[in-house]
């Protein structure tokens, strides 16, 4: 039975079609999520959420790509959302830690905040693909080969995008970087 047939049956609420889709796609989706996250349990939760969402939206499903491509993209997006959520939590924790410091040095905190704001702004100005490569590498700690697999691009493209990101960030953050000539 083809994915198209399974999707047609799924739209009609056929539990067997959903079961067949789940069994066929769950293992490779978990493998993708686990490569990105390096945490099996969270990868499984994310894929289960993707599958649950597929079932919830079964009546209105419409996409131009294959079912496999749709599920891989949905999983990738959920993982990236998970990373964003973790980042927000870390930023919140770091702000809470700064507030609980005993007698902070105002000048040091101001400089640190200025650099942090400048870095966040500089990262947001990067082109989308460039920013995604940078964040997967520097924030999430993925290797270039893993980034290439997640994004569906070559390792050379990852290297080029990372080089571009670092050049752009170096230019934007020049006022906060030490002089290299001294």
C-alpha cells in the first residue's frame, strides 16, 4: 500500500492506516531527532507529538511533498522548537542568577549585558540559513556532519555558512572584541 493510499485512509479515520504509518516512520524519525538532540527519551517524545498531531489533523491534511518528507520536516521543526525553548529557559536562568548575585559590580554587569545584547542582535541579523547553521553548531553543539544531515545540505555548505556567520559576527561585534593588532 502506498503512502497516498494510507493518507486517504487516514483522512477517513482509519486506525489501521495510522498504525501502518506510525510503524513505518517512527524508527527513522526517532533516529533523526536523537541525532539532533542526543537524548533518546526526548527524541521519542517529540516524534510521538508529531504522530499525535498527524492524527489530530488527519481530516485536513494537505501537503505537496511526500508523507516521509512531511514527517521528517515536522520532526526537525519540533526539535528546533525544543532547542529554542531550552535556550529561553537558559537565558531565564542566567538572568535569575545575575539577580541573585551578591553586590554585583555595575560596570561589569553593564558591559556583559551590552555584549550579550549585541551578540543576540548580531545573530538575528544573520541570513536565515546562516543563523540556523550557527545556532545548531554553537548553541546546540552539533558537528558539521550532523548539521548537514539535519538541514539536508552538504558539509561544504555548512562550512561555508559557518564561515560567513563568523565573519559577519566578527564585523558586527568589533567594538567589543580586543584589538588583534596589539
